[in-house]
C-alpha cells in the first residue's frame, strides 16, 4: 500500500459509457425504481456465494465464522436531513483496486447495449438493467449520493470507501470498517424518500428476492422466506412460485419451458427442482453463466455449477439438486467419483427424459418448441455418445413427405407404414423445401411411401451410427439399389415415349464427355418418374454422409464423384437426345447437360456455390429466346 492511498482521496473518472448511463438514470423518472434493491441484493448474494466457496478451502480469512447474511437498515436522521438506507453484506468484499475497477473503470459492453435499448421508446429501463451487467448503477435512480464501504476477506487488505453522486467522477479513500464485506450507504433523493421505510423495503424484498439463499434482514427481522422451495412437497407448490424462484435464480425473465419437481426417499434421499429454460443460449448477462445445477446437501450449497450429474446433452437443465446422503465438504474430485452421485445422476436423467416424453404426448406444441431449441443438443449427444441412442431416439422429431407442418417421431412413422414396408426411409438435404423436390423421392411418391426429411447437418453427421430403430432398418433413399415393391407400368402411352436405345446411348455418351471426371458413371434409372436425372453414390463411396458434412467444415471442399442416373422417359432427355442426333453442335446440348448436373447437386445439398449457375442459366435463356 502506498502513502498516497492512505492519506489522499483519489478522484477517478467513470468510463465514458458509464457516464452516459448515469446521466440517463439520474435525469429520467422510471416506474419501477424499486428494482435498485433487487440489484443490490443480487450483488450482495453473489458476494456471499463467492465467500462461501472461498471458505471451503481457505480458513485464513477475515471473520471466518461470520454469518453469511444481508442486512438492510433505515438509520434515523433529523427532520431536515435527507433520508438514508444502508445495504450491508458479509460477502467477499472489495479492496482498493477492486472497488475502482468493478465500480467505474472497467469497460462495460453491457452498458453500451443497454443504452442502445433505452433509445427504444417502449422500453422500461428498470425492467432489464440487471441483465446488462450494470445493475449496481440503478441505485442512482433513487440516490443523491452513494458510499460503498468495503473490506475484503483477505486479512491484509484495509477498508476503503467509494463515493459518488452519480455525475462524472467518483472518489476513493481509506475508511473505517473492521468487519468483512460491503456496505452501501444511500442518501435518497427527495423524490425517493418513500423507500426509507422498513415496511416498504420488506415488501420489495418479498417481491423480488424472496428466494435469495441467504437471510435478508430488514431491521431486526428476516424479510425473505428463503425457504427451500425444492423441499416443499410438489403438491404444495404453485407454478407461480416455481417461476419466481427460477427468475430470481437465473435473472432470465422468460418463464422456463418446463419445470420438473420431484423427490424420493429411498434408496437415496433426493429433492430436485429442475428447469429447462425457454432458450438454449442464456442471455448475455444471465446470472447463471455456466451450465450445471446447484448441488445441495443438508441445505448447504456444495457446488454452484454441478455438471457431473447429467450427461453433456442435458447440460441445459438448470435448477437445484439436494441430497442429504452426499457428504458435506467434499472436494470436486470425490463428488465426481461418488457412488451416490452416480445414482443421483441416473435417477435425474431418467426423470428428465420421462417428463419430456410426457410433454411430447400431452403438449405437442410445447414439445415442438423444446425440440426446435434443444433437438441439436440431443443429436450432438448421439454423435458424442452412441450409447445414448436408445434413450434419445424416441425423442427425435422430423418433417417428412407426409407430415406437412407437423413433426413426426420415428414411432409414429412406423405406425403409418403399410404392412409391406419393412424399412424406415430418409432423405438427406439442406432444407425441407429442397428435399421435397428431390428426384430420389420419385419412386416413393409413385408408391405412396413416406420419407423422413433429414435436413440438419447433424442428421447427416449421425446417420452412419443410426442403423435401426425398433427393429427397422433406417435407409438413405439415395441408395442406388433399394428394393421397392413393383408397381404396374400402367398406360401404354408412357411406354411409347421411352427413348430408343440408339438415341439414349447417344445422350449417355454426350454426358460422359461433357461431365468427364465429375461422374463415375452415367446410366439409366429404374426409378425416376418426374425428374430428368439424379445423382447416386457409387457402392464403394467412402461414407457418403460424411461428404455432406465436409461441405460445412471444409473451405476447399471438393464435390464428390457420383453416378448420374438418367430418366429415359423424361421429355427433356428425349428432346436433348434428338437434338444430339440432328444438330450435334447445338450449344444448348452441353449447357443443358451442365445445368442438369448442377441442379442435381443443388438438390443433393452438395453444390459448393449455387450462384455459379446464374451465368449459365442466362446463356440458356438467351438461346431459348433467340428468334
Ligand atoms: P454484475 O453484478 O452484473 O457484475 P453490477 O453493476 O451489479 O454488475 O456490479 C458490478 C461489480 O461490482 C460486480 O460484478 C462485483 O464485482 C462488484 N460488486 C458489486 N456489489 C458488490 C458487493 N456487495 N460485494 C462485492 N462486490 C460487489
Ligand atoms: Mg449485479
């Protein structure tokens, strides 16, 4: 510590974006001013949690046995004096440098984003300020002056005070404070004098901070219930309480998509209150920044982000798991290896999947939301951990050639299968609209057989590991030798339009010379109906699903060699074949073959850059419109 720090007050300038923020806060009137208390309590609670974890491994701290609590006081003042409030915590505290950095000189991207939002007229500052990492400054909505007196938990740090009236500067100087933690002394603005009332403060604590996990005393009495909601019997808790608890825990202002509350007493004691957030990505300033659940034993928090209970593909589950069978004061390593942990994990995983299954049955709309948001997590799960397939596949949903806007499960697909059908068919591609036009679908449309649309890159990625479901093989329909039931070649006229051998062979020969190395073979298709050509994989092609992935991963992606199958009875092929016979030098021929190939690549989702087709299309149009 330097002499300067001990004897002088130092004046600092707020970062530019904080100045702007303060300016807005000081000069406008907001409807929910009372949220300043929520923000201060939330900061105090963070500081207490950090203290709690520090003391698990470090006993050499100031006031090692002090109660972890928050105290809110309304000191007496003279008639003429401005009213005051003090918010005090026994948390981790801040030393000289931390005070300066944390409350004023750290660059705050959140502040900028916050201000961008404030420009929006229909937006109430107080609703969201806490989500931008600038919650502390909301105190200036009600304060004329704020003093933050803090003493760090480190034995050799001394107390400091930070003083500001919310204009451009703040001052930091040495202070008197013998106990650990932080005190926020607020001198209220005239217009905010109403907050200097224990009754009022107690109301606000109830409203926003009832479930904060440390006692909050207003005056002499505890104001928050701090009850462990998860310890209540599920039949006694209301959804409203669950939502409130969730909000206070996460600062996510969207209600959770799913709440799961359950308990069991044997063989292992377990209470769990779990949430699936409505969005997979937490908001930038969400309180809980990491995956994992809160792990409690005997009502003591032993891990704040426990990821060892659930597999990675469920790491979006948030909430509380409490078991009295877990030993207190366990290190992270032993938690991981603990037999009870394994048992807890298995029980919870099963329960979550069961609830999801129930959701899919009872509220398909909501399940669709879940699937849109988290389906990829499950696909990643199958990719990383093939043993999870059995549990996860029943929860998968796809669009199909018959599902319309709905999604279908594999089981529902099987149920719709005609008796003669033995395999589950899927087509890979980039999006449902494109694959709906896929030439591979021709024979399936002709036979009225349903095909699943696998249009997520991850679908292609995991396709090789999905061999079967419920005893039925899963088959990619670009397979050249699929065994489909015969259909009657009905009318005679169709037969008549089939191209003669000579003309057809001419066309095939021209394709071979035009496309060269790009195709391994050009041959007649036995299945195409409405489409002129399609691309199929050679039998020995290395993992064709992976080729598709390559396109996403690899900048220098090379289009894989394919077999071009030609529909002998398609009028376009007939026209081209005749043109080859009669005017072999017509430019239209090669251009058309190139375009047929390019279109087929697009339909496969394999074209490296579809816009390359545009000059050719223009040329074709030019030729077609020539008089
Ligand atoms: P956030 O809480 O999102 O980080 P705030 O503006 O509310 O943003 O607080 C800024 C920082 O100030 C906190 O991250 C923390 O480091 C520090 N801080 C605020 N209040 C306290 C407190 N009571 N005890 C210790 N540190 C605090
Ligand atoms: Mg905060």
